[in-house]
C-alpha cells in the first residue's frame, strides 16, 4: 500500500479542528499512531482512536511533560498549530504581535526542540505549516506574515542541520482554506454578508474556490510517507494558483 504509515508514531499540534483535524484523521487512516497536542480536548478524536493531549505549546515545560505521555520513538512531527490576525503594523498592538509570535514561531521551536531528539535514532519527518504569505504580500497580514516567514526559514535550517541524522524537514504553504476559522472571521466582520464575502475571498484564488482541509492533509500525508524520502528542505504551495497565476 502506498503512503503506508503503519506503526509510525505521529505528533500533530493544533489537531482539534480544521486542517489539523483533517491531518490527524488522514494519518490515522494510513496506520499511524496519532497524538494530537491542542489546547482543546476533542471527543471525536478519541472515538476515532486518536490520542489527544491537552496542553499549551507556548510553554517548553508543558511539552516536557507531554514527552512522558508519548512513545519514546517519534517518527513524524507536524507543526500545524497557529493563530491569525488581520491588520497592518499601525493597528497591530504589541500584545497581539507577541501572541502570534508565541504560538506561530516559539510554538514550532518548542515542539522541534522537545521532540526532535527522539527522532534522531531512527530518522523521521517534520512538516511545518507555513503559508502563502511567506511568499507573497497579502494586505493587512503584517504580524501573521512575519511569523509564517519565520516558519518558512526555520524549515530550511532544520533540514540542513539534521540531513545526516535521517530527519527530513519540509513546509506546506496553503492559501485560503475553508475552515471554522474562516467562518468565524466572516461572521464577526461581515454579519449578514457572509456568503458574499466568502465568494469574494474564493475568487482571489485562480481556481475560483478555497482549499479543503482534506486536500492539505493529503499533501502532508505524502510528505510524511516513504514515497517522499528524497524530499527535504522544500516548501510546497497548495494555493489554487494564488502565488504564480494571479498576474494579469
């Protein structure tokens, strides 16, 4: 069977909803033993045989405790947890800037620092969730762009430093994906106009629609699998043509 992850131990951050939940289900369906780390404990994950550990990834001490609750051998680490913010530098408050940095950058650092030593004996794969904003400018995404640019660069550094340890590190850069975050954003900022704004946002991607969480999960599955064993230090845009095809 292609993309077989049987007996692989996978850790996924931010796996309670949206893209992270889709990744957890997809990896589990291919035989992986899945451990989701999230601020929320989701019963549906537990019922599907997915282990959920409730913790805050912005604390290195918290993750040291998590290390005691997962297998000694870790094969796959998917750094998916992240938060967003709409605004340019003038209306980005310092506390918001710090909050995004703690989750989107330090959270990735904390997880790799905690779990990578357990991957060195047998090798493995690390997948970091970046974004198209690490490639192209998007209006009013100042703090978010900064954090995802850092994740993008961090990916290359980890890939370079650990290539001889058998650890591959790649990143995935989605464009807009239809998740609960999008629905919440539209309901808060465009009450009564949600459908119209959803359609407008979808049109910004040349394929004319938003991505689906399962589509992102399938790419992550490939990068986790042995079929991708010749891929490291790379970023994969999955964006409906946003980065390359938006010119006139």
